[in-house]
């Protein structure tokens, strides 16, 4: 509430949006107590305050989506966002912010891995400069007695405690990769270790997607390096791929050949890079991903705690194709999976040694 008040005092038009009328009423009562003594003009029926600074605060509830459309705002706080439909953000609030290039603070207790989980992932990506994410557990609040938390742990179901008190996003039925944080035990190193063998997976992208590179230490079966970039010409991208391969003494590279992959693979091969192609199809992708799933679950592969890699693995989903009889693996709308594919390709090289001889089975 302090941040919302600060924006309003600066002359900005501010909304506070809660899932229901009752939750919105609590915020409205607090803002009235704070600003009415300071000369704010109140419109009770609209839950609206005009401040002497020229700014305003309006408290709204998401159960009335008609009231969330059609006006430009400068700043919004979305309270308990995980308990609202995604359309409240995508179809109502986000367009209202576009007029003034406004900002948003989206806060919530987790409720599974819904749209709030996916926007949270944006803030974990250092290349998304417009987004930032934070996590605070109940124990980080100095006003709450630690004994209260201990008492709650004794009587609260594990999943509910993890969400409500530990601010954790719990895996759902569509989750592909599980317990990845427990698998993220690999150490960051500046370069290759003597006597170790390294391989690399590459997933090409340029504008909407990223080119992602993942290097695996095949000797100790751990992720050694993760890199990604976009909005660079293909020549620059190929130079970065070759430089990373040289830095880690990579003995073999497996790259996705779809879209612009094939000509880049050919160019890198002509430059002397030990690179092979893998054309991803709906029929071979399940095996590619399931090999990686098994490696992580069985602790055959140790992951780097890279925030982008971890976020993409956590968000990755699966569902059954209605016709055709195979599983579709993909990232949700608006979420990238470039490092996931690069990792899966690198693991395929690691788990299938004869691929390093140039044999790729599609």
C-alpha cells in the first residue's frame, strides 16, 4: 500500500485490484483512513479518492471485469493475483496500462502454477529488464511470531503450508520436470576441468525466441555453462557459439535444425565446429524430453542453479494430443523453452556416446 500511495501522491492515477469485493473493501477502508484526513475527495460508490496532488486511487474488484476496461492508468497493484482469471491481467489491466506506459506490482500467495507463476518467471530472467520478481516467506515478516509458524506446520497439509507460508509454487498434474531445485547441485566454474569431456546443445532463435547454449560436463554429468542471446545477426550468433565451444573444449555439438537451424549448422560445420543436426518433430520430441526428465529425476544429471534454466524447466508442460496418441511437450504461452531444448540436446549427446561419432538417429 505504501507504493500505491507514493505513486498517487506523485500525481499518478493508481488502481488497487483485488479478487473479490470483500478483499477490495479492506484495502478501500485503509486508503480512506490514510488520505481523507489529508484532504482527499472521496467518491464512495466508486471507491475512488482524488488527492490534492492531482493523483488518485481507485479500489476495484476482479469480479466486475467491466469496470476494469477502457481507461488509462499509471500504476496498478494486483493483490492476490493467483486467485484471479488470467484474462483480468491480459484483457483488462495490461491494456489499461499501455496508454501511459504504466507499471504494475503483481502480488500473491501462490496457487499452483497458473498465470501468476508464469509472470513471476519473467522477473527471474535478467534479459527481461522490464520485470523483476521477489519471494518473501511468512518467516521473513518480523511481526509474526515464529511459534505461530511452527504451530501451523504441525496441523497444515504440506502442500498448503508450502504455498501459504513458504511462498512456493507447487507442481501440478501437467508439470514435466519435478524436484529440479534438488537437482541443481552443480558448481559454477570458469572453464573446463583437466581430463573432462564436454558437449553442447544449441537451440537457435533470433527475435521472439533466444538462441540458447548449454554445455554439459560428460565426465561428471553436470551442467557446466548456460548462455542465451537474441536480436543479433546470424554471423554474430555463430561466432558466439564457436567461441563458447572453444572455451570449453567441446568435443561435439548437437543443434536443432528446425527453421533457421540448418543453414547455421552448415556454416558452423564449414568453420570446423564438430556440430550435428537434430530435426525436432512431434514424434521424436517426447523421447528427447523424456530422456532429460529421467536423468533429472534419477539424479543422473546435476543442474546449474541458473535462474533462467530453472524457470523454464519449472514452467514446462505436457498434455495429450487429442488425436495421434502422443504427448505434446511445450512451454506455456508467453514463456520460453530455449534452454530446455538446448539442455535436452546436450543430454542426448551425453547419454548416447555414439552420437559423438556423427550418428544421429531421428
